[in-house]
C-alpha cells in the first residue's frame, strides 16, 4: 500500500501550482515568447539535480506560453516532448520529434519505416522552414493538410523540441553528434523555433555554448538549485493541501480529497529538513510522505483489523491519482477521484493522522543511505571520476598518494 501511495502521491493534481520556481518559469517563458514574437530561434538549457522540478517547471512554462499565444491570437507553439531516457538509440530522436511536429507525416512509413536520416531532414525542414537542396525528396511527403495550410497562409506554429533527461543521450559519440545536430538546427539561417535541453548537469550546455554564441544564439541557462527546507515545507503543504492538520492533530476540518486523513505540520517540517539536508529533492520528500502515510494507515489497520477494506479505500482516495507533470489537465482522472471520494464511508472510518513518529520511521527507511543518494544524483562524468579514484585508492592502499590516469 505504501508503494501505491509512493507512486500516486508523486503526481500533480489539476490545481497544483508550481511554487518556488517563478523566476525559472519566467526565464523559460520569456525566451519562448521572444522567439515566437520575433520569429527567430532560441535555445534554453534547464539544469539541476534530480527532483528539483525541472520537468515540471518546463512543462508549466510551455502551458503558460500556450495560454499567452491564445490570448495574443498567435499560433500556439507545437511541442515535441522527448524523454531521452526512453530512446532506444540516439538517432531515434528524429522520428519521435517528427511524430510530434508533423503528426500527419507517415512516420511508420509503411513496412520499411522512415529512415532516421529522412526523419532528421524533415524535422530540420520544419524548424528552418526551408529544405535546402532537398525539395524533391521532401515535397512529396508534405501532406494535404500541409499544403492546405500553406495555401491559406496561416502562420506556422513555432516548433519547440524539449529534450528531457538530455544526459541520457550524452553516452557515446553517436549521442553527442545527435545532440549537436539537434541544437545546430537553431543556428541555421531563418530558423524559427526553440530547443529546450533539460539535464542534471551543465556539461552539454558548456560544450554547446561557444558554438551557439558564434552563430549569434545566446542560450538561456536556467540553473535550478536544490530545494531548501523552507521551500520543501511550502511545497509539501501545497501538494498535500488540506491533508495538513494543526500541530496537536486536533484540527478536525474535513479534507477535500480524503476525509479524516491528515499530516501534522511538524511531521512535514521534519521531512523537509531531513530531505533538504540530504538532497533537496522534492520527489524524495513526496516518497517519504507516502511511506509515512503507509505506516499511519498500517497502524490503524492493526488497531481495527475489521476495517481493513474501508481503510484501503480511504488510502486510495488519499493517493490522488491525478495525471502527469506534462498533462495537468486530465478530466477523466478527476472523475475517478470523485468516484473514490464517494466510495469513502467517512462515518465508519476512524481518522488517520500522520505524526512525527510515522515520519521519523519513514525517513529512516527511505533515506537509509544518504551518501549513496548523493552519489546517484551526481552527473555521470563525476560518478565515473569518483569510481576511478576509488579503484585507484583501493589498489594503492599502502601508498601515500596516487595518480588517476
Ligand atoms: N515547485 C514544485 N511544486 C510542486 N511540485 C513539485 C515542484 N518541484 C517538484 N515537484 C514535484 O516533485 C517531483 C519531481 O519533479 P520533476 O519536475 O520531475 O523533477 P526533475 O525533472 O528535476 O527531476 C514531481 O512529482 C513534481 O510534481
Ligand atoms: Mg525530469
């Protein structure tokens, strides 16, 4: 059950707001708007350790930009959100991008499938709005819809390519070449669109910075620091909403999502302080809260074994199964949530209160090994360097100093 909380509690609800990241969100949004208004290309690098809200902030900036474009009666950006971790090989990125930017294109391409090179050419064409020397290859692929939109001269939607978990592409020469090709799209004459790289480390941003500048593109770098204890307290209170009760647990106010379930504030503060001291990772903080809630429910179950079924229902209602950072607007999930609310029989259920004790136990279970957490969040290059040093030092145990070659 704790695992279920852990899975579900991480997701954003429809009315969740992105707090503590206003500056970063504005920086991304400003670049998107500027590129859209001036019909030029832009590059944004979003960096920070895992769980600091990079994907969420980027997704929110995109939907803010979408709303802005609608208000201004401009075409909304067309977004290709690519999770680089899910790509089998680096060059499949072109097919994925093409499927999002030209959904009418036959990406499957019949039995043979579109070759990565052909997909790359089409994506570059979409970005640069002209197929240099490739009219013959590319024009027959243009769908009827393409032709209709060209005929009616509707301004094209600005393409935005988001490369989430960009670090995953940085392994191997092929990945680096693909990334360079992707970002080079912004430097082509007449290019119109934005490429957003979301990464744990700034490595690629540093690599690409000079070349982009030489081509007249000043990349926007958004570095997200780890959350502080104060940030995490605000975020947890906002995310767990009305589940947060008063200090002594005497607040019996009804909870919107699940009646009779609450966290006492000092428990959340404890979680925020401990997680901030270790990693500053909001994902981890939510996992700890999920585990603490699991413990509280388990304790109530033990006290009233007959109530197992209804407790499970109540726990499910708390879990708030409500969508995904990229798609916060999912009405069907709200319907499911409403059904769950109905399913909870409040009169029969004793309240569940997550106390400091539950939180402390969950913290020691989830955060058992903080030093390995810290190694896991390092960029791959630093992990490799650390591993090399450890190997060298182990072999050289007797020596006073050693050299890593
Ligand atoms: N500012 C925030 N407000 C609300 N939830 C947040 C915030 N930052 C992170 N989260 C939550 O923490 C988890 C990790 O965020 P995510 O954007 O995926 O981090 P990253 O991409 O940096 O690894 C998600 O469940 C997300 O909804
Ligand atoms: Mg992410």
